[in-house]
């Protein structure tokens, strides 16, 4: 009688299954029975943003009989710059004689005169609403109206 190949295959499969846990035990022995761990280093990078949400003022100023005019400018700026930002206000026209700017102290901005106009600075991130009161005087008495005479530039500190 010849031996059937079937019992031999069953025996070989059973022996193979006995070896599988031994392979897993060998890997855990190499790890030294320490729990697995991993360190993750997340960094969130927020890009710098400086955005003018509003810059409203009259398009044209009416000049009174004495050559004077006044107008209000509303400037709303949002910034996440850590050290803040500055607004430079400069004359756009040579016709302009004297010029004065005032702002409310509660705006959180520092106003200072500079050679060619004014500089308005905020020293921290946030949303700023500035109401600027401009007073102009011109020596040109023939002019009844004047286009908005102020250029506004914004820069990071």
C-alpha cells in the first residue's frame, strides 16, 4: 500500500502554523519589550497679512472763501504683523499749503509729523479703525474745489 500525500500536506501545514507565532515572538524580543512610541513635530505657519478693509474720504474738497477746507478720512486696517504697521500720509498736490491731521487717541495709533506729511503707527496685531480729521489751506484763491490731496501708503514695521 502506498502512503497518501494528503496526511503529509496536513502535517506540513500544521507545522507551518506553529512557526508563525515564533516569528512574531522573535521580533518582540528584539524590541526589548518596550512600548512603541513616536514623536511628532507640528508647526503651523501663518503668513503675514496686512489688509486695508476701508479707506473712505471725499473725492473732492470744497474750498471756502478763506482758502480753507476740512474733511474726514476713515481708514480700517487689519494686520497680524507682530510688530505692527505704519500708515504714511503724503501730499498728492503741490497746491496744498498748510495741512493738519488729528486722530482720536482711543484709536490705538501713534500720529507723528514727518518731513513730507504724517506717519500713523500701530505697534501690535489687530484691527484698527482710524478716523482722521484733515484741515487744509491753499494759497490758490482761484480754486473752488480740490481733488483728494492725500496719498496713503501702508507698510510693515
